[in-house]
C-alpha cells in the first residue's frame, strides 16, 4: 500500500502520516518523487486501512499495490532509480561497465587489469576476495588481503570497487573496502545476508539465482530495500536450464521485463552466463540493446593463469574491443556510454 501526498503537502503533514502508520503497527518508507511525496506502508495491510489513512490532512490517495514486491515495483516508484557510486551513476540513462578478474590473485595482475579497464573506458573495478566455489578444494579467495589489493588498485586508478560478500559476519569488513557490495547468485536467497547488506548503507548489486524466477529475484531485492537501502542494482547472470552448450542460459527476456516491472537498474553479466570468452561480446551487446544499464565483464591479463574462470575472461585487448562496440550499440539505442573516469576519479583510502 502507498499513501500519495498532495503536491502541496507540508512537511508536518507528511510526518503526521508516517507517525500514524507506525502507531498502527506498520513499517513505513518515504519516497521522494519528482512532483510529490509517497509513503510506502509495509506489512499485512487490511482494507479499512485505506479509509483510516485517507482522511489525514495532506493525503491525496491511498493505493493498494498488487505486486508482492512492493518497494521494488514501479507501482510505488515510477521513476528510474539512479545509484551513485562515486562519480558513476548507474541507471541514469547511460551505460556503465564493470571489469576485472573473477578472483583477486596478485597485486600486480589486479593493478594491470584495473589500468586496462580504465584506459578502455570502464567505470568500476570488479574482483572477488571471497569466492563461492562448487568444490571446497577450489581457490576460495584471499579474504581481507584481496580486499586490500582492490583498495590499492582503486587508489591508483580512481575506479570504484565492487566485490562479493558471502557471509553476514563479513559485511562490515567488506564494506570498509568496497564501494558496492555484491550478492552472488548462490546467496540470492540468503535472507540473513540480505538483511545485513540492507543495513550497511552501501550500494548493493544483487545477482539472480541459478534457478530463481523473476518474482523471487525481485522479492530478494525487497529484503534489502525494506531496511531503507534504496541503492540496489539487479544483475542478470544466466539461469540453469537443460542446455549444456553454455555455462548457463542468459535470460535476455528478464532484462526487458524487469525494466517494466521495477525501477531498479539492471546489469548484464555475459561472462558467467556463457562461460566462454568468445560469447561474452555478442551476448553483452544483446543485453545493452535489450535495455541493460550496464555490463559486468571478467578481465584478466593472462586468462590461462587465472585462479578461477579463466575460460570466460577477456584479455585487456579484447575488453578494449568490446568497449568500442558497446559504445556504438549504446548510442544506437539512445543510452550512450557513461563518461570515463577522470584522472582524479573517485580515489579514496578505505576507512
């Protein structure tokens, strides 16, 4: 349910509605629209609540929301959400690209990759310090050392950092180093983790689970949003189907549909979806053409020596070629590539 305030509603009237919602035992969140304020009422609402809230001064209308995902829905917020990460805006009508190694290995490799991503026009550095692996014997990341390597690369290049957090107990640690917290596909329905990143105050990118429906994906985002964290980015990274020729099946349908259902920005990850570096470019371009707000691409200076997912990683040279084509496609569909990070960038030391 949402309470739509009149255009000229005063701050006092808005606060009165919020107070009444809380007194009735519901959670509320205020959403600032371009023309008026909306108050989302969260909880198991009842029909009579419409009349109880509708008579308060300054209220224009009380509307029941049909979608189970309330805060993520365009019914609550018809305007596209823009997530600001340093100088980068994700979802603002321009395409952004995140690039970097699947796993953080050496400081030298990460810095070489970060410089290549920046020089090619990339906007964020991605890299895994904590890695969820199918086998417990596979490389599972350097932990805090990996975070420190990413932070050093950010300080050198100005590229904001996105990295995965796997455990609720690690959220504070990862948040000290990262600019965006990533929730991987295998943790999409780790609800305790979703609660913690929702409270973190950091932007969060939520990857779609291997077998998740679109509704389940958006409801997972709802966990984060329900804690007042509105900086949520969705990532389509392929789902498990009967097809075995590729690693997963990249669901282009999902990008177009989610853009209709939700105001949250959507990123495509063709690297994890295809599992083959030769397919990353065509599938990535398809994602942009279909409406994605950006891409997440795996890049490594020596893919054959990568500690994980080398087969789907682009060399810096191939990443540069991809960026040139992304710029062309993005311009053609009316959502040009975002400006490259300037020399001053967003560099900062992790606090």
